[in-house]
C-alpha cells in the first residue's frame, strides 16, 4: 500500500491556496496532475503523506477551502 494521499479541488485557485496553507504549516505537499482513476474539474491536485491526512483535512476545513475529494493512492 502506498503512503501518499491526494486531494482534488474544483478550481486551480483553491489548489494554490491549499498548497500555500499546508506548506506554511510545514506539511510536505506536491502539486501533481489528478490521477486518471479519480475525476476532477481542475487540472492540478495536491499530493501529501497519508500519515498527515488528519492534520491536512483539519487545516483545509478550518480555512473553508472547498475541495472535491480525498483519496489514498494505491
């Protein structure tokens, strides 16, 4: 099993805001094309360490960023 997660967003602006927020909190993230097995309106997704999922989701929720979905990569 892979130890990466991915968050899909509806807009590029939301991706950029989320990246800035997460990096500012010291969470390692990477911008990637959305994996083919998941759908997305946006051409960019955020990849993160799955072990950080709870912290990532808490920060995203507190910042009122709208996201499409969260998936564990396999």
